[in-house]
């Protein structure tokens, strides 16, 4: 198998449609799977999640309802979810089932517990009149590692952890292969792939543009895109407005799917829409756009392999914003020195941006990440690159990315705990 075929396989697994913010959707996915394996009428739901999942799921809009929260996400998964649809698990929410889910939550039949660990961890236990169903998701938002049921007689049936994880072994090896690549090698592989094999990257353009246009037409969420479109639109302003408008729509919970990247819908918006905007302004071909999108996604995925799927730093900015910058540099005709310079400029600019959960305010972060991506690429094209004696920037681009990962964990692990505690305190005091 040629190396670029590994790239294609990774892109097809990591760049997929998602409906709603990925953390509550992953909770709904686990809940749907637990209900499906046991069947029956729901009586109780128990949800256990890591601190990172808790932080990102507690305040974001969920498609099909004006409610927010982990409890409603789990209930919707149980009453309305279809696990076969993956990150589009809530695509078929019906009014009658929605009413049942809300009633179930209001009757305090959903118990949510915080597990003191980082990364992706979700466990949902659904008790029905036929027994108990259980599902665990770990490491990434669709990685189901345990499914089991216990009927009323006490008989237990399950797919065990090793059986499911063996099925994912090959893909873990592919990600490790990518992690050991140099940025220059990734850029070369993107250029090597036949266009017909990478044309599927353009699907994300249409899907995410539709969401952005919805945010430009009406004020939803925070309305960042809706209001900034009134400004004089330079290339970077246009790119940032499109990206923010799409985030407004997504964080408000409107029922429109987006093309995700590295397990996150907002990463997908940031990795795709700035590239689309710049390609439009520069009148680039579909092939040039597809290659730039592929590079954007791959750099996003690559950085996430070092910073972690969920982290104290804003992945939309630090990973996807950096990926977008690399893709923009490629569109501008930049060589590997320019692309690496763009990554360094972006890393020096926005690596410290914190993640304080999924919410409508994320639109501001995506706006700023896009501005930084465009600026970083424009400066690198002029030979302006943050030098190696500046902060976390290393002469070697791979070491710079390793430094970004170390800043995240263990560097900001305590920060993550403080952010979550502040968010919980705000909620207790009625601020959320």
C-alpha cells in the first residue's frame, strides 16, 4: 500500500458528518447503544463522564431541543437516538419522543456523575423493565469499547473490551504512523494523492457553507458572524465571518449537520471554512482546494495526536486554526518553509487560548483563530516567521508541535481543573 493511501484512510475516518456538538452527541450515542442492547421501557439513566466531556457538554445547544446539558443529551439518546448513524445519532428526533425525554429529565430520572480523569470517557447505564444496558466510549467520540446487557434473570451478555479494541488496532497503528511523520512528508503526500482519490474533501465545503450561510441570514447563538458580515470584508475578515457564522449556528443547536475534523464539529468548521473562503478569493481550482483542505485536516489531526482529543487549550484554535493556516499557505503557493513558518506563527500567537467548554461564545474563538491563520500565512509568505528563541517555538517544526502538546498536558492540567470548577461555581450561582 502506498503511503498516501494511509492518508486517505485517516481522512475518511476523521473527517465525517456530525450533528450537534460532539461531546453531548457522543453521550447520546452511548445512551442509544445502551438502550438498543437491552430494549424495554426506560426507568433510569446513569451517566458517568470525564472532566473534559463534562466541561464541553454542559452548556451547548443540542439539535432538536432548546435544552442544554448532559442529562438531556443522554435522555435524547435513549428515547430518540439511532446508534447506527454515529455522530448523527440525533438526526431523527421527533416531537413525541422529545417530550418523553424532557419529562424523563424533569422527573430526575437521569443521574450524572463526574469521573476525575482527562480525555474522552463516557459510560451510560440504562435501566429498563427488561434489565440493564451499558455502553462505554473511550479515547475518541465514537470509539465504543464495551457494550453489555443484563436481563432480569441476571444473565449477562457483552462484547468485551479486548474484542472491540482489536477491531480498532489497525487504525491506532495508522495514527501512530502519522504521528511519526515529519510535516514535510505530510505535505509531500498531500501533493502526491491523485485528485480523484481526494476529491471527497470537497463534500465538507458544501456542508459547512450551508451552515455558515444560515448564520449569516439570521442572528442565532451569539451572532458573531451575523454582525461581522457588516464590516468591510478583507480576505481574512470574510474567512473569519464565515467560520464564526457556522459556529453560531452549531453552538445554538440548530438541526444542521457539519463536516467534522479530528472528532470535533467546530474543528471541522475551522479546518474547512477559512480554506474555502481564501480559495474563493484567490479563484483556486477544486483540485487546489481539495489538497489544501486535506492538509488542513491532516495538520489538525497531527497536532491533536500530541495535545490530546480533549485538552485545556482550545483545539479549534491551536489544532484546527493551525491546520487552516497551513492549508491557506498551500493555497497561496507557499513551499514547505512557508507552511512550517505559518505553523510556527500560529503556534506563537494562539497556543495559550483556553478551552472553557462548548458554548455560543466559541464563535469568538473561531473568528480569532481564523484571523490568526490568515495573518500567519500572509506573514510567512513575506518571510516573517517567529524565530526559535521565542517562547515555545523551536527551530524544528515537529519539536514545536511536541512543545504545544506538552503545554497542554502536563502543562495546563491544573488549569483545566480550575476552569471546570469555575464553570461549576458559575452554574451554582445562576450564571449559566
